[in-house]
C-alpha cells in the first residue's frame, strides 16, 4: 500500500528534471558570454598583426608543440588500456591505441564525447569482439581518468598559485588554498575508499566496478600527463617572452576546458578561446589569437584529419579482407561441386 506522503509522478517529475534545466541555462549563459567576449575581441582585430604573430612563431615552438601533442595522445591511449584492464579484457595495444586516438581526435573536434567517442570506439573494438556494453563502460571509465587528472591539477595549482589565480576565479588567495587542499584531500579519501575493497557505482547510467588503488593511481598519473602535455602545446606557442608561469597557465587552461565542457560547444570552441584571451597575459590579442589558432591546428585539426584517414584505411582493409574471404568461400564451393560431378 503506498504511503500518503509518497510523491506522485507529477510531483517527482520536476525534481528529476530541474537539474537538467539549470544545467542547460548555465551552458547557454556560458556560451553566450563567451561569444560576446570573442566577438568584442575580433571586432578590434588587426589582421596584419595576426599574420605577423603567426609568422613570428618559430619552427622550434611548432616542433615542441607537436611533440607535446603526441605525448598527450599517447597518454590518452593509456586511458583505454587501464579501462580494458579494469574490465578484464585483453586487446592488442595496437588496436587499443588506434581506437583511443581515433575516438579522442573525433570527439575533441565534434564534441559530445559519450556519443562520438563511444561510436568510434564501438566501431573499432567490435571488430575484435567487444560488446556494446563493454565499450560503453570503457568510455565512462576513460572519462573518470580524465576528471581524476583534472582534479589533481586543479588542487595543486590552487594550492601553489593561490595569489595568481585570484584574478581568474575572484576568490581570495586563502580561499583558493583551502579549495585546493580540499580537492587534494578528497582525492586521497577517494584513493583510500577504492583501496578498501571492490567499489561499485552508477555512472552515466552504467553500473560499474571502480578501479582499485593501483589502477586509480595510474588513472591520476595519466590524467595529469595528458592535461599538462595538452596545456604545454599552447604554452610553448605563446609569444616570447612569456608573462605567465606554467603552473598558473595550466590552471587557466583547465578552467577554460571545464567551461568548454559545461557549455557543450563542440571542442569548447569559442568558450575556450574567450577564456584564454581574457585571462592569459600576452603582448597583444593578435599574438594570443595566433597561438590559439596554431593550437587548434596542431592539437585538434591535424589529429582529426589523421584519425579520419586511419578510419578510412581500416574500413578499406576490413572490406578487402571480407571480399577475399567471400571469394575464397565461393572458390571452395565451386571446387567441391566440380569434384562431386
């Protein structure tokens, strides 16, 4: 018999949906504010100065940026490797690296990672027998790796660069230190929690067993390497002399990434740029835009093109093998018929 004070479906519905509505309003607000800032910047842009800033970027800076981008994507392959280990599934590293690189290169550019990255991963991993549920679980666990790394970067930078970050988050240095310490303590508590036994939780609608202590340490390490390498790509492209240290820059980079994710803009485009333009001190807006443009090309566009090419080659090879197998079967059937006659 239902209780008298039990909420009806009509009463429960708004409470279940209110979070999505608030999140949607926040996303639209962030995107709108970023577009206003970006258009205000572009309205005063000097194209000649922008071309000069791009030309002033040295070959050494571009090579360093490319090397750091490679390191970041290598760390991302570890996301999939650890997730597969947690799921107790063995896949050759070549296949893992291909699936990870292609899924991230596509999702970074198109956005909506659970859909785009999950689709690419399923297309690649299904060829070696992984089910849709395992690929979905892998995608979620890889996402946890990213957020664990981001949490540590945020905690450390808030703690060690509390004063220089104050103009960004508008909190007093002491508050920043307390928030950074709280994040680090939360990570330590999480490590202690998962080390005490098997922990299961529901994430993005999936019932998952969380990685234990050793795998979680690996997740945090890979997340930090990935984020610091990705931030390093843009940092080395900044015009010299740089007026900001790397730790402070990494904090702003992570803040811009979070805003980009919350806004749901594909690749955080517009939101990320507006944040970096507002908070990173450079000699001119044109110089910052030149660095951002080169960053987008090196870290987003080139990997995206390469990923599409590799996916096309993989599909071509797969179809060619399928055609070869079909031809072989037809020949075998014909030979069998000839022998019967």
